[in-house]
């Protein structure tokens, strides 16, 4: 039986508690994606729909 590989965890970034939103470009360069902007949900989290990076407001 072959072992199942676990998907790598997305990068997580902690941002200041007073931040209203964040932008993500996937790290820029040739492996990046277009810059997109996100606002936080009620739990203080925002996830990039391109690269799955997770942004969390510090508490």
C-alpha cells in the first residue's frame, strides 16, 4: 500500500491587530500572482484564493 503524501501547509502571516486588510502577490517574481486585496473575517483571518496564504490578525 502506497503512503499518502500530506499537502504542504500554506504560509501563515501574523499582521498587526489594527490592520483593516492585507494584500497578497504570492511572493512576487515569476512564481507570484496578480496582487489582490482582502479584508478580515470576524475571526480576524483572511486567506488568499490564489496561493492559500493565511493572514491572521494578532490578538
